């Protein structure tokens, strides 16, 4: 196995990325329909939620007037109380019954849904001084419970806190390109900055007669056997949802024009290989439930 040292130390100058988009939970259908949350949307929710609660709603009271200020058109606001079954994610215990406010869209027939007895996963944070209440991280961050959804949440939560979890990418730094001895041969490396200052870099290797190879290094050593991150993994998410669409001009400012052009092309190849952070929204599937207001 051949290994190569980074071209330069990881202290290269860096370019700020655009601010990360807020969790996309607000774009997802609420607990009145069964939805398939994409990996990125679910990762946004889990990362933003100190608490993920598996609970069954015991009561739901409709909120009107001034207390419903800011409610999106067509939605209904409820204060629900729910019996906690399991704390899927959380560092400390919570009471057996908790309450929260949730904004709910009409069901598939255009009716206000019934929330009583519905088993849900609530993505929430604690409320200071009120142990019996939590706050959803988004107004509709409540989704119908299913075995599959809970398994995905648990897997993501474990991956996020693992000691070897991939770092959060915050900036793009200098790019470097070294041409090979043969036409079409060469290597590009693009340095990244991470929130915890761990080294990270993208690498694209081109050889005549072969497909380009893209890999990610999370140390100061680049392994020729490394592979591109698989889609719907945390490393893929950290890159696909953070990297800008094009390589910043400052990243190639120190390169010769032909090397800069190749580095930009190789970065575009990386973005193409990663694919979009979020796919087109999936159609929601109606589920059985109550017909009228809670």
C-alpha cells in the first residue's frame, strides 16, 4: 500500500464556507403522514436535537389567538402532552410525561388531524427550569414513530458521537496540483478546515487510461487505497452538505493558470461524485388515523 505525505502542511490559508443551512425539518410533512426522511434531513434533525423522544401523545389542545402568532398558513398549533416510552437520544433522564408545542399541517384529506394516541418521535431540546416541557427544534419536528425510523435515528446518533466520527467541515483552503510525467496524469489536493482543527483534504488522482479517483484524507497521510465516501454516510454528509458548488478563486491564487484550471476541474469532479446533499422531496404516503380535531 503506497502512502504519500500531504504536499504542504495543513496551515494553508483558508476560505470561509457559506453558513450551513438550518435543519430542513420544516420542509418535511409533520406527524399526519408517513414520510421518508432523507439522510441529510434526518442528520440535521438528530444533530440539532439533544433529545429524541419516543412517546405516545396523551392529549392535544389546540392553540389559537395570540399564542399561535407566527403560525404558517394552513397549519394548526397544538400543545401536546405525551407519555415517554424511550429516550432514543439524551444525556439525562426526563419525566415520564412531557409536553411540547407542535405545528401540524392538514392530513391528506385536508382535515385537522387527530394526535391523540399517536406514537411519535419528537426531536427536541430541554426547556430551562421546566423539566416537564421540551421544545421541538423546528415547529414540526415531530414524526410518526416506526421501527425503521428509530433504527436510523439510533444509528446516526451513535455515529455522530463516535470517537472516530468525521469532523465538521467549515472552510476550504488552498488547492495544489502536481502534473504527472505522462499527458493526462496528475494529482490535485484541496485542504479543508474542520471545526475541531483536525486535518482533512480532498484528493483526485488521474492516470492515463483510468477513471479519475477521488478520496478523502482525515489525517496528514494520504492512502492510495482510500475510497470516496459512500452516499448516506456521515462523512458524505459532512462534505456534500458543506462544500461550495465551485472552488473559491483564492484557493488557486498561487497556482499557475494551467494548474489552477485542472484543480477547478478536479474539484468539480468531487462535487459531481458526491451528488446533491438533498434529493427531490419524496411524496408523502397517507396513513390511518383519526379524522377530526384532537
